C-alpha cells in the first residue's frame, strides 16, 4: 500500500503494469502479515505509529499500573512475613535436612537460627507480620503475602536479572518493558516506565533495559541508587530540562527546526518516518513543559508529606520515592519502581552478618513510607487498580552465617502484593517447617511474572516478540497464573 | 557530529575505558561509559555487554550479547529531548557556530553556505538563506547580550543538526 501510494505521489506519472503488480502484491502481502502478527500478539496494533500509544489489553484488567517496591540485597522472609516455630524450638541445632547450594561457602553455615523479631497478627485478617514492619502490619488486610517464591540465582546478579527479566543468564527485556510494549502508556507527556533511583550494581541498566524490544520500551531512570535525593531533584530525568532557554526561545528554535523539517518532508511524502520524527519533537517539547510538575513533591500537603515520613531524615529518601510514585501513578505512568538499595549511608538488605542491627535499620527506612503509600493510594481510590509489589531478589537462609547473619535463599522466600486485583489479608503458599524450600503453591519467578501480567489484562503466553528467528515471552516457556490469589 | 566541528579525534589506538576499572562491578559509583563526553571514534568505545550506556540504548543500539541481523529504528520523544537539551548537542552546535564566526572577513551568506555544506552537504536554496538570516537576527533580538550573535548562530546550527535532512540520507 505504502509503495503504491508513494509511486503515485513521487513520480506523478502513470504507473506501469509491472510496478503496479509488484507494489500491490507487496502491499497485500504485508497486510496479511500485519494481520497475522497482530493476531499473534493481540496487542501490537498501533494505528498512530506511536510505540507508546495506549493499547487494549487481552482481557479486562484488574490493575492498570504497577508500583514495584524493590528491596535490594534480599530481605529475610522468615523474619518478616513467614513465621517458623520450628526455628524457635530448634534454635542452635544443626539443620537436619541437606543444605542446598548456597552463595557463600567460604563462611560455612551455622545452625538453625530463630528470628530475633516477634510476629504479631495485623488487621482484621490477623495476617502475621513481624515487628520489623509495624506500620506495614497496620495495612495487613490489604496484603497478599506470597510465602512460596522460588528463583534460580543464588547470587545477587543472577537473582536480580531473573526477577527483572525472567532469565538468570541472558540479557532479555525487563518486565516493565514487556508491560509498556503490551499496553503502551496513558500519559504521553511522561515516560511510561520509570525506575526511581535504580541500583547500578548487580546488572545495572539491563534490569530496566528493553534488550531486543524497541528502545522506546526501556525504563527511564530517575537518578540512580548512589545519589542523594537532593541531587536527583536537580535533574530528575536526563535531558528533560532546558535550562538555557526561556520556553518562548525554545519554541522559537523548535519552530525553525520544524520549518526545515516540513519543507524537507514536502519533497518526500512517501516516508512516514519523517512525520513521526516531527511529532516526536513536538511531544518532547510538551514533555519538558509538563513533566517537571510531577517532581514537585514539595507541593504536597504537610499531612501527606508526614504520612510518607518526609519529616524524618531516616525515612525521607524512600518516602520521597514513594510519594513520587503515587504522583506518577495518578498521572498515568504505567510502571514505576521505587528502590531501596545500597544507598549513601545505607547497607542494603544483604545481611550475611549483623542481621538484627542492619535489618532493623533497613526496615525503619522503608516501613513508614510503604504504609503511607498504601494508605494514600487507598484514600484516593487508586489502590483498586494499582498493583503494589514488595520484593527482594531472594530471601535468606534459616541457618545462621557468621554467627548472626543469614546467607541467600532463592528456594523459598516471601514477597507481598497489594491492590490491583489481589486478595487482601491472605498468605499464599508455604515453605517447609524451616523456611528453606517452598513446598506448597510454589510460585517461581515465571509464575510471578505470569500473574502480574494477568492482573494487567495480558495473557503471558500471547505477549510475544519475534526476534532472532523465534518468538520470545517474558515467561519463556513457563509461567502459571496463581488464580488462588485473584480477588 | 563530532567531525562536523572538527572535534573528532582521529588518533589511532587508545581506549575510552571509563575510570581505572578497579571499582567492583557492583559499585553504585561505577557508571557505564558515557559516550557523551568522548571524542575518539566509536571503534574505541568499549562495551560492557552487560551494562550498555543508556544513551546507546536510547538510540536502539543492538543487543550486545547475540548477533542481530537488523537494527531496530524507533522514533520517540526521549531521543528528541536528547537533541534539544543534551550537553553533547549543545557543545557540538556551539563549536560549529564558533567555527562559522571565526573569520571576521567573511559575510553571513558565506557563513550560511558553510553551515549547510558541513551539515547537509549542499548549498542553501534561495529562500532558505533569507529565512535563516531572519531567524538568527530574530534570535539575537529575543536574547540580547554579549554572546547573542554566537547564540543565534548556535541555535540555527542546532536546528540543522536536529533536522530530518541531517539524520536521514535520501
């Protein structure tokens, strides 16, 4: 079709029979192929040519957006969400089962270690949460705790890569990229996929990269984990701000550019790329005018800022991230991550030693902000269609290490979800009596991805992209939706 | 773009390795190489396959872990923001403008000729000349100051560098 069109436009002479046949045959062939591809993925149709245009899901979604609260380092599920009486009873005794592959064999495992924290029932549901998270415990009735997560990586790099991309070994599109590839985004003046202060370590940019998906689907970083919030705020997104020109002068320059571009296009009408790039500049101009507003967290009311813990230096960093995430969610950003990582002055959740002191410090930094986020989303009616996920890359072992720490454990660990179509106040799945292996309703990372996509209205088996001669999925050839947790 | 304003470093050999490389890979201080600050040819750009610079990813750089038969081409607003607001494009357009204004003996038409030859490999067409010179004068009026003339030319150079005519080869 395109070829035929351009032949008429470009040549403005009668078309030969041969050219006509060739162009129309190619045209019809292409129409068929496009139809086939659209059917295959069910989502790709984007009449505007804008890769981020909003697209209908496969079926009615329960969640329209995701806020992923990533706890870098591996928080200990058995100290937060999965109480184990056996550990208390047999504290100090050797592990009576075979120990699976561990990360750190230079510091051999010690005996079973009880949790230093008390668990208490929260909310009406009585869902137990430990004293590490008293504020989150107040929101227990909204939490869907998954106690049976399973991954394959025993080291941070592999485990994070799998958490974010589904594979622990290759560079593949990240889950946020798959989501915006599938659904586009609601607000064209903001990026559709935003990573707030992402960790540069353990995989760095590939954890929010688009790999072989088009670059339009990569995550946009707001600063990185090594920066203080005050520095992130100076230039929250690279290239977003034009500090050299007034808006009027910037428009004057852009008008010149578009003038050049439009004259150029007039002579080359057959190429839709030219118009697409003209529109990309207009969108960029709108974006630089509209996007800074989302970062004006200081305009929030005093009670709101306090709710997120912005009044306390200990919670101000993660509180800022969570409040920013709510502002982005409100404005139609599809996928947002807040990151608690090895931040300046912080230690991350990787407690091979000093579990009590360091987990306490980490939890205090995030507990109030997370509870604030859940309450605020709920109060604004946003929790209904926002899926909030709290997770690390793995959990920690029931046996001690270095006396008072725990090693990595990807064989059975806990995360939670809230809002966006999941049941509240429940615990799904179970680990063995030590909390080492998931034994009931195991949720492999592939299953987790399948379930997240399902909540967004996407069939994970149909969300495919053809690359290198075959179709790829976020869930590879695996993934089972956990229907039991759907509200 | 580096070549246009004579900034491309044609030296053979050397490396664009960032830092000394002794920081651990998992350090939050270790950013991947920033192509924005470099002037050597791309062949000397080391790629950490596992950690591609975001700028390259922005412009659909290929997957560095497998062979790819075809590069993707997307056209999105963040790429346009790079052209509008990045330090790299700011520096390139300024250097080009400085080069055009270097010779006080030449007149503005000759300068414009040079600008178009360098960026688009052709002379400006009749009405383009008046429009460009009007634009530069207009910019100077809108942004008065010591550097307004340089800034006017810089702005026009930036428009040329951002234009479809510059990016797409017919």
